[in-house]
C-alpha cells in the first residue's frame, strides 16, 4: 500500500506518508464505517458531509520503499503486509501498490 504526505522536514513528510499508508491498510482489512450528514437551510442543501472511519491494529507491516523530494517536501512510503491465509492474499494482492 502506498501513502503520500507532505511535511516541513524529511522526517515529518515520511511520517505523514507512512500514516496514510497505514490508514489505507486498516480500511482494506477492517472495512470502513461511513457517516453522512446533510443540513437543509431554507429548503436548500446547506452542507453535505461524508466521514469515513476505520479502526484497527497493524502488525508485521514492513516498508517496501520510501521516496522524499526535498524541493517539494513530498514523500511516498510503501508498506507491505504478508498474508498467510492463501485465498485472502490472492484477493488483496491486486489492491497493493509497490513504489517503483
């Protein structure tokens, strides 16, 4: 899973990118809870908000690649999670991106 982030330093950009990749993994593994809220004012939609939530623990994920662009402050981190249950790994295999 690849995550992208920005930061004021290399450390902060890589931390942000790693956190995004971890959140994406949790969403795939545990699913997402979707909450939608719509506010109507004077008969018109005033605000429409959608929030996606997921919670979980990631164990045994390893970094399969990192990139940092000092000029833009952008970072890219790839995490991979080894799955041992056969059928599930085949199902998830297509969802995992590798940093090239």
